[in-house]
C-alpha cells in the first residue's frame, strides 16, 4: 500500500511539473522578452505561459519596423477607455468564432481598404459613421425571437 501511495505521489509530482514549464525551459531570448513575468512565471497557468511564450516567439520573429508598429498599437490600446477596449475584445472574439471563409472575406476587405488612398479611407469612414447614426446596428435578439 505504501508503495502505491509513493508511486501516486511521484506521478502527481511529475504531472504537475509537465503542467507548467519552468522559467529555465525558455530560451535566453524568450526570457529577455518575458523578463517582467519571471517572478510570477510558476504561478501562471500552463495556458497563460504558452500564450506568453508564443507572443515572445512572434515578437522575436519581427523586424524592427514591425516591433515599432506593434509598440505604437499597444500604446493606442492602453490609452483607450476600458469600455472601448472591452468592445474591441468582444468583437475580436466574435470574429474568431466565424467560419474561416467568413474571416478570410473580412481580412480581404480590410486589406483592400488599407490599400486605398488615405483620403478615400477617411471618406469611407465618415460615410460609415453617418450610416450608423441613421441606422444603428442592434444586436440580435436572444432565443431567436
């Protein structure tokens, strides 16, 4: 009985060590990017650790211009009111739930929009704002009624 308990305890310890990677398992570059998380790393869930690790890998794969652009976008994000950030997060979650073909259509339309001259983009944004003011979008009713 004691051997079984020791075996169960050993399995528990080994399983918990697999559940979250140690800080030392990160590459030196990943550790540098994620330095602010070092003291809390072991307290993060394995999902949070993996998300941060993937983000660090993306960051490390970017050139300097891409990093600058992401930094500027993050500053813009931080400056937004909490309600607007939440609305954007909700929209992104809804987008990720769309079928891949629908996501592709939206990405293609956005890419086409970004290729337009800035004055045309501004004109279309204003036109969209006016149409939303005249015909506000209402969320679908729950329960299909």
